[in-house]
C-alpha cells in the first residue's frame, strides 16, 4: 500500500526525554516530518502550548502548525 500522508503520534510532549541525551524533538528533527501541535483545554495548556511553539520555532528543521483540541 502506498500513501502520501503519514500521521504519527508522539509519546508525551516535544521535550519528553527518550534517554539521557535525546528527546522527542530529536526524533522529529531526524524524520524531518511536518509537526502538528495539538493543544488541550486543561489548566496550564496555554503555557505548555506556548513553550512547545517556542521550542519548535527555534528548531532548525521545524515546519508545521498548531491546532486546538
């Protein structure tokens, strides 16, 4: 089966550690896939979303968008 679109969900947030040197951001950078950041509606969501957007904005290969859940 061939497809033009792949959707993958990460485990945790962008800065979730995978080991002592790597985070989910490293995986996203390595794959070079566009990122869709989904924000929740819980207490602290605005702060978490803005922090994640700042990290993505400063990532060298980042491209994508944000959505609201």
